[in-house]
C-alpha cells in the first residue's frame, strides 16, 4: 500500500506532469526529452532546516509574481504556479521518506515538522486573487496541448472551481479544528488499546503456557490487552468457549471507542461546514467530484452493490461451510455466522481445503529476486534499470540508485532509489514516495522524476545470500508498480484519481502468474524455468486461501460503505459510529456483537484520500484483473511485448488524468468485472 499521509483538507495538488521521447510512448507535444537532475535530498538537519525556512519566502515570491503578472498568460501565471507547487510537493515527498527512514531521531522529528509546514503553502490555489488570475488565464488561453490540459486538471479547473466566493479565513478556521481532530482519531485508531478482565474459570480453555503470557490483577484475574496480537489470535482461533471469543473480539474492535467517540461528532460537523463553505452539499460531494472514474456517491454506491452481487454466491457458500463446521463442533446449526466466530472456523476450513502450511522452503533469494524483478519489468515495458556505482550520499548505507532509461531510445525515464533495509529507530514498512517530480528546468529541459522505494525488511543481512517470503515478493512488486507509474506517468495530481492503485495492483497480480514466477526463479530471467523446482510450494495459496480472499473483499465492501455513509453525513444524521459500523458489517460482512463499536479502530475513516476513496482498492483490483486477462489471453501471456508497450503508453502514462479513455484504448472496450467475477467463482469452487 502507498504510504498514508495527511493531505491538506483544502486543495491538495500533486503536479507531476511529464513527457519523454515519442518512441517511448510520450505525447506528441512533448517539450523535450527528460534529463537526469541532481537529487536534492537533505543530508542532515541543517539542510532540512534550510528547506523549511525557504517555504514562506518561496510562497510570498510566487504569490506576488502571479498577482502582479503583467499579462494573463501561461508563462506569467500558470507555469510559475505549477513549478512552485511541484517544489512544495517534492518537499513533502522527501519529508515522507525522512519521517520513516531519517538517520537520526532528530532528523525524523524535523522531517515531520517540514511535512506539516509544507501543507498550508499548497493553499495558494484557494487565494481569491490567485484564483482570479488562474481563471482569467485559462479563459484567455485555454489549454491547447495534452500537457497543458493535464496541468489545468491538476489545478482543478474547470472541474473543481468553487461555486461560491471562497472565504479563505473561514476555511482556514475550520481546517484549524478539523486537522487536529482527524489526527487524534487516526492516532487513537492506530495506537489505543483496551483491557478486559477474565477470570481463571473463563480462561480454563487455555493451556497454562498461553495464560502465562498475560498480566494478572490483585485478585488473580487475567488482563487482556487488545494490542496483544499473538495472544488474541491464539485464543480467537483455539478457544472452544464462544462467550470468550465474543468478549475478546468486542474488546479488540472497540479499543479506541472511549477516546474517539467524542471526536467523531466534531469531525463530521466540521467536514460538513467545510463542504458548505466550498459550495458543496456534503463532504462526499467535495471530495469525489474530481475522481477519475466514480465522480459522485451514487456511482460509488452502485459499484459497491455490483461487487456485492458478484461475490454474494461465494460468500454465502463460505458462510454455509462455517455453519457446517460450527454444527459439527457444537451439535447445533447456527442461524448466522458472527464475526467473532469466523476466525476459528476459517482456521478449520483452511485445514480442510489447503492443509497445514508446509515447512518453509527457500525460493526467493533477495538479490537475485530484485535483479530479476527489475529486469522483467523492463522487458514488459521497454525499460532498462541501470544500477549506479554509488547512491547519493544523503541516503546512507545499503541504498541503491537505478537510472531508468527507455530501452529503445536511451532517453532518461526516471531515477529509482531502492532502500531495502529497516534501520534501528526508523520505521519498518513498505512504501513508495518521491524526492523530485518531473518539471521544466530553466534551460527548457524536463527533469526526470525520482522515486524512492523502501521496504519492511528489518535488518541488513550479515551474509550476501538470504531469502525473502512470497508475500515480500508480492509487496515489492506492488510498490514497483507505483514507482513505474510515478516515473512514466504524464499527468498531474495523482490523488485526484481513484485509479492510483491500478498499476501497482496489476504488478502484484502479474508476479503471481506461473510464467512470471518461473522467470523470477531462473538464473537467467530471459529464459524462464520450464517447470517449477521439484517440490515447489505456491505459498501464495497458503498465506491467503480462498476463504481469506473472499472475506477480504466483503470486509472492504463494508469499510467502503461505512466511509461513504460518513462522507454523506448531514446535520441531524446519527454520529454513533459504532451503530453505523455494526449496520454495514451485517450488510456486507458478518454481524458484530451488539456491545461492540466497530469503526473507531479504522484509521482510514479520517485519512485523506481514503476518507472517501477507500473503494478504490476494490475498484482498481477489478480493473487490474480485467487488464491482466488481456495479457493472459495472449500466447506470450504476461511478457507479450506489444501489450507491454500499449500498457506503458496508456495505463502507466495516462492513468491519472485520462483513465476512462486509457483503459478503453488498452482493452478495446469499457472495463468490466467479468475477470474479477471469474476469479471469485473459481475460489468458490475450492471451498
């Protein structure tokens, strides 16, 4: 998953326009080939502080330049604004990376400050005087080239032009209350725990060694902390006493209820006030109207309903299997499957359908896997990943730099910084961010973008050869898809799109196809293995069998619907998140206990852009499977060079700003859920 960050609740702009040589799939109006530019990543606290100190000065200069521009034209209004916003976005991208991977605690703390301070400067596009100049310029000089059209879309014109005169002071005041409340809810969901007390009699079902891991109170009662993952999953799957499972489950899903219950009403009210101040009816209208594919709540709701229909037969079959397992255990056929029982019966079904997870056999040697993956991605899309002798000094040890070129023309495409290892004190996670976006330099050349891919591998190995799991291979491929999309993409404002996950989801699915796996395992990726190694075990099937995948879809439907309900909140509607959470879970997933408060532990509810577009995970998987099906129908399957070129030209380059047309151009038709439905049906057959 892409790193979750807090965008400005005003207008978050990400102007990532770009172009390249025509034989690499660039638009015909490309200004000039891309060139590699020096990476300006701060190497220490002094350089980072200097970056922070530059924000106000840059803002004042660009505002004065635009407001006092002698004429309303692109050169004096639009291009300076685009360059400024790109520089602010770059600062945020660099800050994202340094927050997670800065070398010192001081560096990471300062990066957090830099990220927060950069946010307000994007609000320049809500400044009334600047808005007037943008409107006047675009009115007098409508965008002619595709590149200009992309810039205009990134600025939000004409698609998000406010329908009322903006009261910037009012918006700023609302924002000043909304952002801290959202941060507090997010932090509670991510960190707060709850403790439940269990008597020795209640935990009689547990072995002594399991109970020994828990603290006890003065009366000898056991204390369960909702953040104790190991204990929770042991008990929820093994304890035969249903009331114990229900109590544990309710404690866990309600862990942030006490702290966040007062916040939800404030957040909903502030979001509504903000939308009204922007001339919109609801927060959903304000946030969805620029989305590439859906565009409004009705479209999102219809999509969720359609996927519910597609998956209902498989989900009903899965529920029937759980009821059979519960009946065999208890002697009574249940009327329904409750959420607190599904983990236990899922574990039993997994044992019946796929068996015990076999002993780990090492397949994916890290260095070979990375090298082969980059090479195979290059084969698919006509790219060469050339490893530099050294990485820029600012990135520290174990970091590798790759210059990415168009394989046929040799033109620069972008730079990929690969930081694979978690370092002490830094954040262990998989993410993609950027250090520099594509932009026009003073000499007229286009700066090639710089993407940073970092992983959750926790320690640099002590030897040269070590192995990673199939799940790590999947995540690495997913993040590489994001990196390719960022480096190749010729569009601004990625987060105005609800198609951002399509390239990454496609790569995640592609790497799991048999032909790709055989190439990945080969010593020469250009000559894939004829067969899998003797005794090869597809751990993807064990790590997430059909039952898990079906449930993941249904849970995603529930969360997406809950987010949509909250985004459409109006005064007078309920602010009881626990009640709303129980209702949507019963509609799409499993019923929750009546005393539980689901929703308060879901940080996505208040995390831009997911506070409205959480549905995009499902949407983009549906579309990615449709795209993959075209490759699978080819004799060369995933490595069909003509399809790879078309995918690069349409999907990787145009997905963010022209998704409907790009998908139609690649598929030769509108996208549909047929491939997704076939995949779901095939899983149902295995239950």
